[in-house]
C-alpha cells in the first residue's frame, strides 16, 4: 500500500523531530512524523527532564548542609526514595502532553508509530506501508553506548534508560563514565545518601575547560564522591547481590548497583541508509553545513549526526531545516554560538570558543579575562564563592567565547551567548547596568577586567594627562 506524497517526512519524535514537524505544518506543509517508541524521545523520557528533576530533588536534600554558617540549626533530611522517583515521573507526565500524539495530530501532523526503513532515495517503509516525501528529516537520536568490558554482559547494569525506574535506592552506586551524565548523577545520588564511585578511563568532564572542571570536581569530591580518573577496567563480576569492578591497578570496587554512562551510540542501524544513498560512519550520519546528507533530499539533525549532542542544539538545527525545506532559505550551522551546560554543583557552562580553540584558530590573537565569584557581593552574601568566569576576547574586542563554573552558570551563560550570536564586543558588557547585588554583575565585572591591561598603555596615560591639563 502506498500513501500520497508528503512535503516532509520526519523520522524520530524527539526534540529535533518534533520541532521540525510542528513548525513545518504551521506553515502549511504536509507532514508525516514516524516514531518507533515514546513521543518526546530521549530528552523527555530518559534524559534531560528526568535527570534535572532528580538533580532538583538532590539539591533540596543538600540545601541546608551549611545552614549553621547562617545561624540556622540543620538536621539531616530523611530521604523517601519512592517519592523522589514519583517526583521525577510527575515532571515527565506534566511535560508529556506537549509532545503527545494527540497534540501533534491536532496540529495537523500525520503521526505513525512504527520503525521506519528506507526503501529507496525517496521512500520509507513503516508497518508495511510505503511513504513517499519530497524531503526527509532523520532525527532518530542516540542511545547509551555499552563499552566492551569483560564480564559486563553477565551482570545487571543500569543506563540512563533504566535508572529513573529504580524502585530501591542504591547503597553503593558504581558509575562507569565521568562525562556530564555520570558526574551529574554521581553528585545527585551522593546527596541523596548513596555511596558513589565514578570510574573514568581518561579525565572526568574532559570536554570542558580543565581550569573550570577542577573547581567543580574538587567540590564534588569534597562532598564524598569517589572519582577514579585515568583508570582502566579489567573485568566486572557479579557476586550474589554485589557487583565487583576490577580496575587496572588491581583495585576492586564493590557496589550494589552499576550505571553505564560511557558515551552515546547513534540510532541508525534499522534505517537502511545505504538504500537512501546516505553516507555514515561510526560517528553518525555525515552532513554538510546545511545539515543535508549525501542525499540532498534528506536532512539529519540532533544526536544522530556528527555534531554537538544537546537538546537545544537539535532545536536550533530544526529551525535551520524548516527555513531550508519550507522557505528555501539556506542558513549554515554556526557551532560558535551554541552554549552547553553540565548541571553539577557548581554548574559548568560554555559558549563559543574555548581557550584551546582560540589558540588554534588565532594563534596569539586573543586575550583572556577572568573574574572570581568570590569578588561578587551577592555571592559573598550567599557564602557562594566557588566560581569563575573566563572570557575569551579577540584582538579587536570581539567576544569569542566564555566559560563559567559556579552557581547559576547555566543562566549566566545566556548573556554571553547573546553577545556572541550578535557579534558584540567586550565593550557591550561594560555598557549595560546590572542590578545590585546580583550574580549578573559578574558579567559586567569581567568586561571591566578585560580592559585592565590597557591601563598600562603609554598613549592612554598621555591622553589622561592631557585631559587633566585641559580641564
């Protein structure tokens, strides 16, 4: 059976796919959306939403750990793990209607539940039906990658797809992987009362600026989380109700539960991409700057491609696809304007070029300005001094990048993200007025700090001297 041709066929109802479908149908396109599992994809069901809800619960549990410094007598909280998980489930349920089949069918999108596979360059098959479209968008996302560790296949382990369904709180959670997922959940479980050990083959949070991650990791370790970096795993065994991880240095780590958080694998196996003429490799579908695959009728966005893997990135990419597929307007992906956040405490946020990237691109044609949270009056009032802003600035004052570690870093980074997206110079940070006392003053102060080295400029000194003589 063959359906009538659609303007757009979207494969995958995660963040990116839903954004494309909703925007395209709003502008009059005939859209079909295919999803093999849950609407909302990884982010809603097993990723961003449940993890941030879980982290929020852990922050409540930890909120009064230093209360005595403020004159408040603190008692250790009692954790009801069932209610913590119920809170996570309730947050997912509250958001789910926005991503539901019913909502999208109400918008005018044809939604099909099933697994899509390409029959040829302009046809997919789902549930035995052939569906043709003028253009396709592959937004099938990713899943947890399972490392080839001896014995892992013989033990019970968790991933982000199953950990939020736990019925009992882990006594000792062992986490393999020191990336954002592993570190965020390590701190959260520790704050809720579990003993936590993290094993990382390389450096923890290796994709972030090492100067900033040290501040965050030192704090997390001080709370009681064990982090074993640059550590190989020889084998894993299950003995009765315990899991034993044998590391390369012969140390055996024994825990009650095991979480695998060692990267992501692209969901491409069942798409039959060869028949669609779509090139791919182990890193995902290959796309150009317009997000087009080797088949110029097929876009790919989100985790499934060889780019940054964040929900907001998929949304950004979706907007570019809609501009091209619906309006014929071409916009290239600009990764320099994309922010990202690791939601540990303190948070780590980034946007634009890192110091390493700036050095590779501009040589010595950049400078760095830093400002510590300890110099901010609001942070002092909150006894929250463990933070740093690091600003990367071009020769002509253009803001090239920013990295922040500290409370509310994920909120503060938006100001710098706006500045970079609009090609603003560091002078823009000096011009705006921040209310006192707020954390947002940090942005202004780092802008002022960037001019500090210019105070030694002999021409500036002569100019100031001249003004004084004339006034």
